[in-house]
C-alpha cells in the first residue's frame, strides 16, 4: 500500500511539474484563438522564451531579469505573428510554421555566437523551490505541493487573470465577439485590429514564460530544440479544454501525467521509442476519440439542425428577404448622399448599418446556394432588420 501511494504521489507531483510549460502556452493559445487568431507558432515562441530567459539570466545573474527578458522576447514574437496575420493577412498556419522554423534556426545561431556552443549553453542562475507554510506538514500533500517552483504560483495567477480578462471585462467580451464574427464586431465600432494585437502579444508573453520555465526553472540551461513538441501539445490542449483557461490547465495536467508516466516507464523493459510516443499518442486519442464515438449522434443532430434552419428561415422570410435588404441599403445610401451636411458621427453609424446589410445579403446568397446559416446569426439579423424598419418608419 505504501509503494502504491508513493508511486501515485510521485506521478501527481511530476504531472504538476511537467504541465507548467504546456499550461502557459495553452493559456496563451486560448487567449489568441478567442480573438480569432490561430497561433501555430507556440512551439517557436516557447523556444525563444527558453533561450532568451537563459541569456537574460546569464548576463544579469538574476533569474527574474531572465524571466523578464524571455517575456519581452515572447511579446516581440507575438507581435511578429500579429503583423503577419492581421496586417498582411497571411495564412495563420503558414505564419506559425514560419515562426517555428525561424526560432529553431535563430536559437542555434545565437547559441553559437553567445555561448560558443552548438548543443547547449552553460548553466545559469535559476529559480529555487518555495516551501508553502502549512502544506509541508500534511503527510500526502507535502510530497505533492509542499515545495513548488515560483513559476507554478505565476501560472495560477495567470489562469485567474486570463479567466477574469475574458469573462469579467469589456475587453474580454469584445475579444470573444471578434473571435466569433470580426465583421460584425467592426460594424459595432469595436477596434478589431487593436484587440487582436493585444491578444497575440499576451499569447507570446505567456508562451515564452512556459519556455523560460523549461530553461531557467527546470534544468538551468538551454538545450537545442528543448521544447520538443510541447507547443503543439499545447494547441491540442486548447481544443481539449474547450478554449477556456481552466479547461486548458486541466488538459495540461492530463498531458503532464502522460509525460510523467513516460519518464517512469523509461526505466522498465518497454522499448524507449514506444515510451517517448506516449504523450503524442494521447494527444491523438484525446482529440479524435470523442469525435469518433459521437459520429452517429452528430449525424442526427446535423440533419435536425438543417431541417430547423430551413423551417426558421422560411418563417422569417417576411423580415429577411433579399429585396427588402436591398431596399434598406438603398435608403441608407440615400441618407448619406442626399444629406451631405449630416454629422460625421451619424454618417459613420449609417455606414456601419450598411455594412451589416451587406453581410446579410451575403448570408442570403449562401442560403440560396444551400449553405446553412447559424441560428445566432439569424437571430441577430432578424433583430437588426426589425430595428432598421422601425427607424425608417420614424424618420419618414
């Protein structure tokens, strides 16, 4: 019984420790994807954070300054990803892959230039473990979280902070709206680009903190390509966690458990190649197993949803018809053209309304071509049409 308890506590403690870098990157990915930007560059951002954390700690001989340097490097990488995807409209996946390749090559070159080494750097100052008062006296908990890294405390603060930012602030509400429909968010006056830039920069900072933990919080040095796929695992954790900060951390614990089991099984008779595959096999299983198990139910749901969409669109034909939308758009344009003395604020409002009308026309083109419309969009369009019809009646 004692051996089983010892193994269990060892696995849990190892899971918490190993999950820290994955959780940081998953938090950043959650924040980025909530704003509509898919960050495939988490792997490269973590690698840059790991390297520059060592550089900062090496030159300053202070681990906290090393962490700040890593966060700055992550912010710059996040800004680069934002410029590529937001300003230049680059494909998100291609931009992320490019950042991963850039980070892999750049860290090797800088490692040679700064440390005169090709494989790994010299050892640098790193974080010391913190003893939590009270918990270190409890028999079982003292073996799990009696002594923790300061990065674990920062991780807990980050989880609470990201949750509060997304679900308890106006900024978080706007970011989630942008992630659902950036065009509609822009038509309501939300600065889409600024919000997305902030989210991708915060994503870079969080991912770099995860990388910095691996170098200055765990092994005290930088090793070539030391992230070893954890950034890609973090992307799977984002999906597995339902794009929620708490879900992302719980998913990170699951994958941390897989890696902790990998370390323990390496000392057994199982071939090491099979053991090293364990975290990545779990990634595939976690992502695909629920979808395969729910295929029959999904087919029934999709069929029922399509039938409901057809019925609801037919019931709303009196409000939402393409000729009616064309008429409203014509009226809105006449308001801008015929009355040039209209205030700038009113002119912007009219143009935003016209943009929404255009989006509704595109939606009806989709519907005519057999593409279903989401119920949330249908409700929003119906409400908007009713409001515009009332406004037109009152103005005329």
